[in-house]
C-alpha cells in the first residue's frame, strides 16, 4: 500500500560509456565510481573557446585537490583527428595530471549520443555522422549517483568559480551523509 503523498523522483543519470584516454587506458563509468566528476566536450585543433576552457580546467584541476578528489573527463568531438597521441600532447600542453584529468576519444556516434542524451547538452540534433559536429562551452558537474548537478560556462571565470564552490558544497554534503551513517 503506497501513501498517495509519497512520490518517487526519477532522476536522469549519465549512461555507461567506454572511451580511450590520452595514456591509452580504457575509461568507463567505473573509473568514476563513488566520485563526483566534471565533464566537457572539446577538440584539440579548436582555436576558439576550447583553449580558454582547457586553461580553466587546468585551474580547476589544481584548485580542487584542496577539497577532495574530483576527476575531469574531456571528450573529443573530433575523434578521428584526436588520436591517443594527439590527446597526450594536448594533455601535456595543459598540464593534465594522470589519473585526474582524462582526455578521451572513441566512437563518434557514442560521443555525440552521450553529449546529447547523456549530458543533455543543448547542441542541436544530429546522428553523429560525418557531417554532424557539436561544440559546447559547458562544463557539467556530475554527482556520485551519476546525476547532473549543474552546467557552467567554461569560458567564464565567474562561472568556473561557481563550479568550484558547487563542488565544495557537494563534497561537504557527501561527507555529512557519511558521518551520519557512522
């Protein structure tokens, strides 16, 4: 017998995925098990917003360890050009720390589907085919339950600061929940 006033909320969660990172390792949802993480979409030859976004992710990567471990996953939207070795060079250029910031490539249709249906980015419709191209300046904050907690303009330093604050709040919230269990 269910109370009529009780409603279960079903939250959208990030689906499973499988990509290859800059060091040749396979990255899946298991990589981020029991962690919050930040996701974005970029491509290495981008001369526009990607450079600013990657610089801001370098800052985020360097600030967040003060508060807790929060990995970053950057998905290439140009996986044909962005091979593992190209991603490795890009990662080195921006100081991506191994095991902390994963720059990934893989099947284009899978990446594009994840951006549209998984992360719910407003990038227009498409099928991930040859003429499909997505571009987004957004960083996405995902919690331990794989639920999206926020979107942030990765080119805007005030928005990036807001992301860092939200990460701190989320980490504190998880810490409080853990202490209440014990």
